């Protein structure tokens, strides 16, 4: 039983099998191309998979939602979210080719058809999406400047289109310019584990 079962008990057999397969795949690929810290690979499900799925505690994407994962690395948060939301379309981009290679191999191995990893920098991405998601890629003001061009004006979800990012530590400074509209949710209000203290899900409508 994975830690994800504790918080997401209603997954289908296919989704559970896809999540279960991540451990072996990431360990195999991480030995060749280091996308997760060597000492952290044993914490894959808590520190990476469940951490990514925190976004789903904030927002349940409606079918047809288009999501861009900026700076995905080896596929986080995009791969776990794509497993959870099979009727949504995920594009995962990263400027480091070897990291995208890992994400692509994992996606292909688990048959994740709604997820497309692409070697591309954020500056070169010009398509439109309902949401942009990321994990600690850059300070929020820089992220807003980079991806505002990518946020669609057509709304289909309960929350307005925008940016959802996962961050740790003191986030006050970078959220201050947006204090009237930004929403900062502590992950410790959703997950019991000690590791999630001082970690946050930040939502900013754009």
C-alpha cells in the first residue's frame, strides 16, 4: 500500500497500477540520469508523488482542462497529476533534455496517454492552457512574467485560470506583490506527515 492510498482511496485499479509502477521506473532511470537526489529516491511517494498530488486537494480539474507543467524535471508534478486526471491534457516542459527523456520513458512505460513531455524552455512555449503548475521552479513574480502569455481566457473550472505552484519555506516575500488575490494553502492542513510542514500550495489567478 502506497502513502497515496491514504489520501486518494478512490483511485481505479489502472491508476493504482500506474502509481505502483513509478517506484521501479524512477529508481531504474535515476541510476542512469540523476533527476531525483540519490538520498531522496527512497522517499519517492511521500516527497514527490504525494507532494505533486497536493494540487488536487486544492483543485479538481474538470475533464478537458489543459495544464502546463513548467520545469517538470523528471515529471513532477505533471506525471502524478496526469494519472489522477486521465480526462485532462498535460504538457510537461523542461529546458534540460535528459530530464525530459526520463519523464518521457516513464510516461510511455505506464501508458499515460494524456501526458506529453517536451524538451522546451518556458520562453519558447506559446500555447494556451487553463493552468500552469510547477514545483519550486522560480520565484512567483518571475513565474508570472514568464507564463502569463500561456494562460487561456476561456474558463471551464470552478476556480479561475491561473498558476498553481508548490513551494517550501518562507513564501511571504514572493507572494507579497499579489497579496490581494494570491491563495496560500499549507500542505500540513491536508497531509499529516512531518515532511509537509512549512510546505505550501500557492494559487494565483491570472
